[in-house]
């Protein structure tokens, strides 16, 4: 079962990830809200749409903009709606 680990804490675990461009997208309901702090950061992907970010909060530390999601992805990326992906030192195992 894939899990996302940062700062020694399992911040997400599921048997239902979608892999896009090498990134595991976890269902939002499998990432406890206590580990996510909204961020004002956004970026634009030409084929997925506008990405929004979260700062990860775990183990007494914060990892700014280390999680992202597409609240309204373009049709080509519809499979990642309501899913969260990670980077910036978050290990997927």
C-alpha cells in the first residue's frame, strides 16, 4: 500500500493512487487534514490546469508548498481531481 512519509510521519496511506508524470496522487480523503495547511501558491500546467498547494505540517515542522492538487483540472487530467501529490523530500514507498 503506497504511503507518503515526511519528517518521520506517514502523512498519507492508500491502495488507490493515480500515477501521472511519475507522481502518486492520493485521494484527498486519505490525507488527514491535520497534516495540510493551505498555501496561497498556485502554478499553471498547460495540460492539467491550475495547481494549488499545501504546506505539510508533521513532526513539529513545516514543509512549505510540498503538496499540490488540482481543484478543477482540465479534461485531460480529470483522473486527478480531488487528489493530492507530494514533493520536496516527501518519500513515497
